[in-house]
C-alpha cells in the first residue's frame, strides 16, 4: 500500500516493451506469440501481456504491468512515460533508476535507444 502523503506516481513502476521482429525472425517465418494491451502509466491504468503457447497445448499466460508499450510506440512516448518522470523525481531529490533487463537479443538496447534515427 501507499504511505501517508504518497501518490502512486511516486512508487516503483514496471514497464515492458516488445521489440519488433528481427530480420532473421522474419526470414525464418517465425510468428509472434505475444499480445499486448498498451498502457502508458496513467493513474489507475494497467497494461497486459499475453504469451501464447506456439504449439497450442497450454493456456496463454497473462501478465499485468504498470506500463506496456506495443510494437508501434514511438521512442518519444517511452521517454514521456518512463524517462521524463524519473528525471523529474531525481531533480526533486529522489533516487531514480531505469533498469533494462532481458536475455541477449531481447530488445534492451532497442528499448533504451529506439531504432536508428529515433534519437
């Protein structure tokens, strides 16, 4: 829960971004197993990611996140929803961290810098 005087915008938020398919994945005819319901961190809004079993044996796994960025989200939206609020809180004297986590090739660099020409 929130402490007295604390707003939900002051709490830790978890954001996820799914990178577009790589050229290798496209050339191999691989299909996406990820469905995303976008949410950009607005008060009370929550996004969802659904991972489907590519073989169709298991029920899809559903995960909720504070912020969900789909494939077509512009890099400026990432900054406005994640970077800018963290930066402002840091200027106010709070600790601020943006942490990108994932296996090799999962899209960490893409998430932090965007596609060529986005910056």
